[in-house]
C-alpha cells in the first residue's frame, strides 16, 4: 500500500491549460507539464522560465546555459474555461461511477 494517504488532491491535472493569476508571469497561459502533489506546485509550459548552467554530459555534450520552467504554487494558477477562455473554478460531478470536472462559469465539462 502506498503512503499517499495525506497527499492533497488537486483539480489541476497534467495537460490542462491554465492561466497564471499572480507573480511576474501574471496573465500568461500554458499547458501543465507536471504536478508535484507533495509540494503543491505545478510546472507550466513557457511560464516562470529560469536559466540553468549545465555541465557537459552525454545528452548535451557542449553544456552551456539552458532555459527551463521553474515550479509555481498551484494556488497561483487557475483552469481556463473552454467556452470563454477566462479563468474559472472547478466543480466535481459524479454520475454512474464516472468523475467529471465542470467549469463553474459556463458549466462545460473540462
């Protein structure tokens, strides 16, 4: 049995399109690359870019400075409503054993 009893459950999943609500990248949108449940952070494509000094290795024989995404707190992002394209909260609806995420603004299934 895994020890994930105390890990929180989030309504943002990998592959969702989100908008950044606060910080230097406020207003930017992007796709969620991964969700870190233990630290409540997400990696969003093209948001919170940092420069990392990379030593030469097998994948990158030249090394150099690479740009990559830094994690941002999950409370600073919101899902985008598929109908209006604006930030929305999410409702969970269960029917016939299936779980659906529904946008609160439009009622559309996410």
